[in-house]
């Protein structure tokens, strides 16, 4: 699978505590990163629990919980542990709760034909309809009753929904990505979903999920060319061994324009390809090719302009306090051949996605106001705004405007070019509601989401497709078990953020956009706290106590080290990357 989607190295940092209201982070304590709770992908040979003759009731309940992680045929494996009446009436679709560990205790005594157990567990998440994971905390308590049926114990009383232990969830489920169109309709936005790891009808299941639309938080931020009226059916010719690939036959699909057909194909092809459904993809409408030009099938190359994970070049510029903007070359760091080399005291910086425009926060808040300097790379920097504090900057990938939060109250977006910068006030209330102190914000590479650090916690929210404004009610916290340790955030790609932390253990972590996967990056040669992070392609950058460091996450070695940047050793510098 691609980039850990099947969780070959998955972990979530979880707070194991007897008091639900106490927050902590279970983190590695050695000098090198240690994986916490490693899970392997579901195997086709995964054993399916079945009732054992003369099995004790508590052991039967435990096997029932294990079997509940297998979703095939409406949890048919789990229903074997129920009485016929309970198997008929159990509503397994009500809710799926994931707990750290399921603890059982006998309640109400036990007779020869009756037993009752209480299941208690620490909640770590839930799975909504459509495979949407929600990071969550709290305590779960459910009562399960058993009776003897023909001499064997069976469950006859249980609440609606499913409770799964975390280890079983990660063993039997896999994270996939649905793709929807950004507001510009020329790029894709991932919407992570969790499905059975080894399901054989994966392609059809994913396309049917596409037809249900995006998760609620993205409804006003993305578009879809896959209408709710569409359904898919297996093709009669899809089992032809001489015809590789996958055929998806759509019914209920209206006639689309040429542009809409390409956008439709981009959504479907990238959704299937990222989940390793074999291509080429023969997309049909009622048995006929959707587009005769691709009668033999679409490939990702045919919709490469929509690639949600394009190749990104490593960082080319850095910002130093003494020498302003410097260019990173093979021989080391050199002063940028532009007026930006004269900008002193830079604190944070970002570059537009076309590489032409720069935004720098300069100045010392203790000595005076901080200033946001903007302009093209080869022009004189211009002061756009100033304030006691400036969070950001971050560039929008579509319109090229830069966003900042000034003095913790004013959310501004600034247009650059054609004279003086244009400054527009935005509705800051959805962001200000997240906490008292907003220390960082970053727009994702699609322009559909924004990541915010508020009171040391990380939140992901949506931007409205029409206005670009932050959308109230869409923000949710991810990485809850990190406590209030976050200092900075950056988008590693469209589905993952990098988080810098004010801790010495696991000072840099990555979190999936749905909050399901939290993973510490290497701790070798980095000393927290980390004050800034950035990412460009396979490289991640961090500013620790000493200097600006970079980590090659794609290095072919098990011992990945944070390394100083040639020419910037022991020099205080900030990363400057797109976004």
C-alpha cells in the first residue's frame, strides 16, 4: 500500500491513565524514536473467531469483541455469538467505538443460565457511517447479557453499535482516500476513510462512497463530479485474465461535458489508484465507455494534472536574522541576490506556490511591533501590516494571497502585486473560538483546509469554496494525546501535517488529517523544544534549540538523522517553503 495507508507502521500516541480528565502523552524516552503501538495490516489469513463448545461466558464475550472488528456481511462473524433473536435485532450500524482496551467485569451475579458483564474502556475514537474516523476521548461503559441456549452461552442483550479494541481495529481496517475537487476544480482534496483491510470489492465500495459525497466538514469546501444518483456494478468482462485492470460500470450517471468528464475521471482514478486497485480503469456508463478515447482504460497519467501528491522540490531559501533571505546551494548558503537579503530580524517566512512572492515577519516584539513584509522575490519588500504579534504567514495556493493573524484578533489576507498590498479583513471568529492564543496557521496545498495551533493544540478546519472564509463548525482537534505541547504546524502533504512541540521527547510528529494516525519523527540529533516546522517533498525541516535542521524521510536507512544545513550550521535560521 502507499505511504502507510495500510498501516505497516501505524501508531497513535495514547494517554493511558485512570483519570479520564488528565491529559498526557505516552512518548518514547530513549534518544531514538520508538514506535508506540505498532500494528500490521489485516491479512487474508486473519483468523475469524467462532464460538467454542462449552466456552465460559466471559471468554465468549471477549471473542465476540474481537469478531466485532470484522465488518463483512453486517458483522456476520460477531453475530455467531448472539442468540438467533439478538442476531436478528442487533443494530450494528448505530455507532462504532474504538477503545484502548476492553475491560470486562461480572455484574449482578451469575446463575446456571444467566450472566451479565460490564465492558469498560477508554475511548480513543469512533467510526462514523462512511468510514469517517473521529478522534475522541472519554469513557465507554456497556452492559452485555448472556443466556444458555441449548447448553451453550450466547449473548442475548447488548446495546446498539459496535465496540472494538484499538489493536483489532488497526489489524482489520485500512485507511483509504476518497478524492474530491477543490473549489478551483483543478486539484484534488483527500477525504480519508476506513474500510475493511482485505475486502475484495474495494473498487466498487470506494466509488459508491464517492457518490455519497464528502464528510460534512468539507461539504462547503469541495466539489464533486460523482453525483449521488450514481451507482456501480461489476462488469461481466471484469474477470477476463487477458484484460488487466478494473472495469467500473456506472448507472444513473448523467451526460457530462468534456471538462466534467476529465474531472469525474480524476476523482475516480486517483481514488482507486491510491488504494492499489489495479488499473487501467475502464470507466463505463451503462456498459459503454464513458469516453471513447479511453475505451481501454484510464491511468493516472491521463489525469496527471490532478495528482494530489505531486513532486515537490526541497527547500531553496532560508531566512536568517543577520543576513536576511539566503539561497541554499550545493556549496552552502549564499545571500539571496535580491533586496530580501537586507531584511533583518526575520522571525517567520513563507513563499508562494509559484515561487515568485515572499512574505516575512520581522522585528522584535519586545523592542517594538512586528512587521509583515511582502513582495516579489526580485522587488523591494513592502510593509503590509504590523502588530504586537503576527501568526503566519501562509499563502493560499489558488489566489496567491498571504494570510496572517495580527494581535490575536485580526485575520487578514493580503494581495501582492500591482502597487501597494491590498489588505482584506476576514471573519476570524471560527479561529478565535479555538483558544486564547493562536500561535500558528497554515493553509493546505489544495486551499480547502487550514491547520491552526491554538493554546498548544492542533485543529483542522475548512475554508469555504466560494468566499475562502474559515467555516464555523468545521474545526476539530487532532493529536489530542499530545496535550498542549504544539508550537507550530505545517502541511507535509494534503493528508498529513507536521507538528513542532515544546518537548524534548518526540519534538516533531506527523498527524493524519483525520487524527487517526500520530507518528513521531526521528529524535536523532534534534533537541526540543521546536519553534518552527516546514516540509517540502520528502524533507521535513525544524528549528530546534540550536539551528535549522532537515530530515530526509525517504532515506534508505533505518537510522535517520536530523542534519544541519550546509552553510547554516549553528546559525539561527527559519525555513522558507511554499505555503
